[in-house]
C-alpha cells in the first residue's frame, strides 16, 4: 500500500518507491507534519518533536495550563493565520464578522484508489493501462474551531513516479459567506537541518537563472504578481542540504502546477526550524466562498532525492513528460519546424511565405509556421490584435491557398495566435472596449502597445474561441502557437462586483485553462506550443495543455546554454522550444557556428527561425544533415535521461551535457567551448548513466563503462570559442 494508516496512533504514512511522507493527529487534534525524506521504517516519527515552555509563544486554549505546547514551535501540516503560530501561514480566512483568527483541527479522513482530479485545473495523472504503476489518494479533512468551513487536504501518492502531490479544497458549510485571503497548496515543516534554497530568476530573454542561497533566519521568497508565472521567477524551488551536489545529497522539490500569480517561501524560524510553502500569491487574491460552495487550490508536486539534484530533476522529467503532458504529441515524434518570425517579421505576403516553405522543404523541414502579422490590420505590433480574421489583401490570397501550397510540398502548416491580447487600434476594441481589462476612470498601463482581454469572462472567451475556430476550420492547420506578450496590470473585471475584484486574477488563469481545454478537445491532433514572450509562462500548469513551450525569445545559442540549463532542473527537454536562428544573432550580435546553434537547439524540440533564402549552399547542406541527425537521436534526446555535466556559469573551457537511454545502452554527449586559453589546461568529462560492467564505443575506440564514468573522456583542445562537439556513445 502507498498509504499506511495506523489508527491507534492517528498516523498517516505515504510511500513512493524511494520516498516517505508522514503526518499525525496529536492529542489536541492538530495535524502535525512528522517526516519527509528517504523511505525507511514505518515508525512514529513524532518522537522527534520536542516541547518546552517558550516565551512569547502562546498556548491554545485546549492545552489548558500546558505551557510547553505551542503552535508557534510545532511542525504543522497546514498552519493557519491567527492560530498563535506567528510563522508564515498556509491559510488566511476572513470570517463573516471581519475577523481572521483561525484554528484548524482534525475531523476525518478518506482513502481512495487512484489519483484525484481537480475541476478546471491541471493535475498529474496515471495512464489507464497500469504501465505507470498505481496511485492512491488520501483526503484529510480539517475543520476550523468555529465550525464554519472544512479544509480538505488532498495527497496523491504515485509510487513508481516517486511523486507526492498536494492540493487543497476549502468548503463553506456555514450559512454566511467567507473570504479566502491566502490559500497555499503545500506546506512542509522541517524540524532541523541546514538548507540551501535553489530558485530560478530572470527577465525577458534571460529566464530561469539558477540561484543557490543558504536558508538563513527570516523569510526568503520568490513569486509573481504579474498575472502569469513570469520571466522573473519560476514556480519551482528546491531545498537541499548544504553539501548536496548533482550526484549526492538530499534535496526536496516543490513544483506548482499553476500559470498565474504564485508565492514560494522558505522561513527559518527562531528555533532553527524551516518551513517551505508554495501556492497562489496572496497580493492579488481574495476569494468569496458562498455557503455550500468550495474553492480548489492548484496542485503542487513534491519530490525527494537522496542522490543529488540530477536525480531530482529526472523524477520531474519523467513525470511531467509522461504524466502531465497529454495528447498524441506526448509520445509522437514532433516535426522539425521553420518559424517565419525572425526570418521576415511582419514583412511578408502569401507568396513570400510559400517561397520560404519551398526552400525549407528541400532541407528536410517538416512544418512551416506562419507567425505574427497575418490577420486584421497588422503590419506592426501597434494595431490589429484581437481581430482574428485573415488579411487576404496583405497575403494576396486566402489562408486555404497558403495551406494547400505548403501541404503540396509534403509539409505541415502552423499558425500563430495571441488570444489574450488586444490593441486599442482594432475592430474588437472599438466594438467592445469593456472587454479589455482596465479600471474604470483610470488610464490603463500599456505594454507592447496592447491591453489584455478579460479572460475571466466566459462571453469574451467564447467570442475569441469562435474566431480562432473559424480560422482553424477554414483549412488544414496542424500546429498552433499560443502567445502572450505582456503581464497583467490594472486587474479589474467589469463582470465582477467590487467586493469580488480580488478573484479576477485567478479567474483569468482559469479562463485561459478553460479555453485551452476546449481547443485540446476540439482539435486532439493539433500540436499546441505555449509562449509568453518566450519563457514568461513556462510552468507545469501550461504543460498540461501545451506539451512544449517556447523556452525564451533569446535565440542566441550561447545565451540559451544557461537558459536551458536552468530550465532543466524542473522541466524535461521535450518541453523546451528551441530553434536555430540567423547569424549574427539578432539579440546579441554574436557569431556562432551553425553546428553549435544546432547542438543547442537539438537539446529541445528543435527547429529553425530564419529565412532559408539567406543561407549559403554549404549551410543548407549542413541543415539537411542536422535534421537527419536529430531524427536519428530523437528518442534518446526526448525520452532519455538527461545529465548536467557542467554549469555554464562556471565552466572554465567546455560546457557539457549528456543524454543516456534508460537501459544505459547508448548516450549522446554534447559540449560547447566557452573560453579559449592560450596554452590552457586539458579538460576531461566524466559521463553518467552508463553500465559499469559494459564496454562502449566512442569514435571507434572501446572503453569500459566504469572508466568513462569514473575517469572520463579527454575533450579536444578547442581552436575557437563556441565550437561544439557531439559524441554518440554505444554499447559494444
């Protein structure tokens, strides 16, 4: 059993293949968190909890004169604001009388076979055929001491995936409205330990940069109040021992399956305990729950590794690739594409696009994507957004004509949309200005010359969906790129009363999910790629609807090394949209060999973003071989185990990474030369994921597996910066 119940001790133990999680109802009905870490003996770990008379740490009324019992010092599973625990809380409720103080007590529990689902929200699932192993659900119900509402804590235990998921449902069973001011999806209390916090920060065109800092006294947090998960911080964090490396040491991952405002926080308290929380950011959030209604908080995925950061990443890679992404493109080989954006931007017509596709088809490209500029009055980004009708005057033909001509080349056809955006210079805005998210009487904040549509409103979503479906139904289209090119501000919905405006930001995210789900259902064979100015909404929530996400608007291969490196800590390679772009690169001016640009793009979904007419004959021949090479390595790259061999921020000469098949029979080593030093030292690369007792061929030479992993391969001396090498290692 994945869930072990000891009724005599009110003890709940959750087990995966390698990890274990435990809670206990104590003598006063408080649900204590007692253990999370390596799977071991099923034992009552509450023996670790110590009690003492703590000055200025109060005592619950139920404890009577027992001054050594204080919630301010106890490890709790779901701490509430105003309970006498002054640390960061997971729940804050405004009662009908305007007060906030809340205490939660254990009421009941239920064990269900299989994994729970969440209405309107993404969630990890298991396949029906049983190939993913089994899952069980534990639901623990807490009740506030005023008996006005229940807190249902959901735990999904997936043994073979080594994951435990968390979700929360708040149910109002009183006769008056209650308001949520804060509801976190997961909280973990660690009684002892010295930890480092790993977070992933950035900005537009520089996303998910790794940051590792010691957890010190106080609160360290990341988050977003931009309405999306954002370029600036990612809803994924790692807590590790100070000595943890890629291959050794304890580490704990918290990943939020949510695409809006979020908060991730770690607090090291006065007694050297550490509390970690993850959930919706409270700054843009208030939610009314009417009598009899419930609120579901998004899912958080928890994982533990005792073998370092690399193993933790591979746990998430496997689960997200196989049990979060959905549809046929989860396992079907995705086509190598050419996107028109950096090749021609807005300067195109139908003939020009088809000519690009003709050249691309000769190179082996399988999908042509028409990016921004094909609709409405759209020659620049100042107008037209929201008018999703084909501009046949600009194209010089119908969309069906372009699609037919591209399909006649043996290629698939894709198209770009930005469903959430609207320009003031558009027919849609002139007809429905109230559909834009803006505050009455206040001039709105523009970004990229645009506002956002109020996707919290069903009527707005249904209109946009109908317009998009008219386009998709008009001809053969196999790929859709869903983009969003600004953050939310002036958050306000004309459809909500004043006292419920705090719901607008979360309802917006639910609206995006709702529309994506409808597209997913209506067009099950369509490949949908997510995008938000590149990586501004690269999160686990979006992966439920879009199996790949454009990783960054920065297409410079050398910049992409750190972006894709940071992304790999929480997300699989198969989800990272990555393209070969023109040279010199338009963002940085850097000159990088086409071999290296391809090596980096291959460590993602792989495609091209340039005008093939501008390529030399030699470059075109190179592209042909690159595409064939990528196709031959596809299974290894997309579904193999990924290993970070170096850190691009600290690599002295070569930065290297590796893919290995799950059975250890083959591997692919990719290295990029970052720095050239005259008369420099040698560089050796230790491989991973091979069989110690097998022999492998590398460039025709035979090596024992243990030698390659323990002593490594010498890399050649680079003759120029940004050279790259790819080595295919096969079992003899």
